[in-house]
C-alpha cells in the first residue's frame, strides 16, 4: 500500500486517490467493492500511519525526508526534516520541486524512494497476514453486534492473563521452515550437511500458521491487547529473554524452539527406524497407565485424517515471563492447537482439567490434543494427555 501511494503521489502530483481505487488495485477487491461494508482500506491506512510513526521514532529518526499519510486522506505528503528536533516545514509538493536544478531534484526523489523502501521492508513481510486478519475482522464486524464482538469470555481472561500484564506486548513467533528448491519445480527441507546456504529459502510458512495468527489476533483484539508478530527465522534469543512469547509451529519448522527451554513431558521427535522412519511424532516421555508412548498422525500416503498437537505453557528464559507453545506435527495440527485455545468451549474444558478458577491458579502445563481432519481442515479436537505444573 505504501509503495502504491508513493508512486501515485510522485507520478500524479496534486491528484487525490479514492478508497475504491486502493481496494481494487492494491488489495484485489472485486469491482463491486463497497467501502461501507468492507473497511479494509481504512484499517490498513490506520496501520500504515502507525508503522510510519514507529519507523520515524526509531531507525528513521535521522531521515532527511518525512513521509506521512494525513488522517482523512490517502495522499502521501512529504516534509523535509530540519534541526535535531525534526521541526517540520510546510508540506512539499509530491514532485519535491525545491529548486530548478534537475540534479538536486533527482537526489531528493532518491531520498524519498529510499525512505519509502526502508518503511516497506519493515511492514512488507506482514502484508499477507494483516490482509487476512483485516478481512476476518471486517466480516465479524458486519455479522456481529459490537457489544458481542468485543465481549471477552471469562475463559479468555483466565487463560490469557499471563500475556496481558507484561510490560511489553507479547510476541507471536510463527514457523517458517528452511527449504531449498523452487515452488514451480519442487521444494524440500534444507539439509545443512549437503545443501549450500546460498540456496536456502526461509520465507514460506503453512496455511495453518497463517490462520493461527489470524485467530490469535482476533482473541487479543477482544482482550484489548496488541501483539507483535515475527517469523521464526528472524527471531533472536535477545528478544526471547525478556518477553512473553507465543510460538506457532513445531520445532521442526520453528527452529528457535530448539534453542530455548521447551516441553519436557511431550516432545517432538522423528522416528528413527521402521516403515515410518523420518516421520514426525510427539513422544510421551513418562507415559501413564493407558497412555500411548507416542502420538503419530496417520501415514502420509492417504489424505491426512488425524493429527496430534501440543499445547504447553512454560516459563521463558526469564522465569518471570511466559512461553506458550502451540504446535502440531503438521500445519493443520498447529492450526487446531491455536483454535483449541482461541475457542471458549475447548478453552473452558482445558481450564477445568487444570483446576483453574482464578488467574493465579494457572501454572505451567503440557497437553496433547488429538485432531480429526477432513479435507485438509481440522474438524474436531480431544484432549488426550495432560501434565500439570511442569517446571
């Protein structure tokens, strides 16, 4: 959206742009787009204003040109920064005709484009997820009364309390496995021992992870709490030390989970032998009477009909912070794990099994859920194993 608005402002100075034009040309809305029913553009414009402000208050603090999207308008404005306190003069024309000398005009245009590209790098990787989240919110707003849409079920308040009171917004870290190959010719997992890092692709994630982030965004919106979203390959241990974390995806694809404290009673592990050698499963370290020693999805050759996933709350690297792990052996299982803690009825069942009636009752735990799958969609979940107060 920022790139589109910038090009429009530079190529068509003084020409305003309409919401309909942005909706159809940027977000792919159909020709019958109605801004009264779909608030996508307005919501994205608000997010863009926030991201620009965040950029200029941090790494863009010394940029010579300020790019703004004024409220009530979709036309970008440009201001030169002057002095240490960034005192702004009157807005410049989009073409930035400050002088008659062509070379200087071109220099300023380059500064603008560099500035814009830096901002695009900050927000571009989130575009697909934000678009999905926005579309979902728009549908909810159209279908539900405001009071109902904003009401937080008691189960939400109990379970999500550790992520509502921290000094910083919790991080949602979604998996993006390392691949080699190309989508059009075939891709496979990156093998560190045989593949060159130069051929690594680490910007793909599963559809279950995308839908999971959408569900988490909806829940935290109801709880009036923002989250920060980041893909696993870009997440650092420094960021893990003093923040509350929600990991979406198994250690097989969310590799940061291999570097920090993780689950102890139920662990992801690949089978080392037998006809299903290499398949990912959840191993039960200390099985109780009647429990399986391993939880495995059905073989990969038929369509996936069942999966297993872990839902676990543990202490973070900093014991004062909380880490929630939501991960299946497949992307569909991961989606089901997130839905399990985002739906009031299943969340209430989990809290009942944990004997939680007050926020202070919620202690670390690890759980395994069985997931029924139909046509690539999780259609049912069942809690099959639970360990309370895992330290």
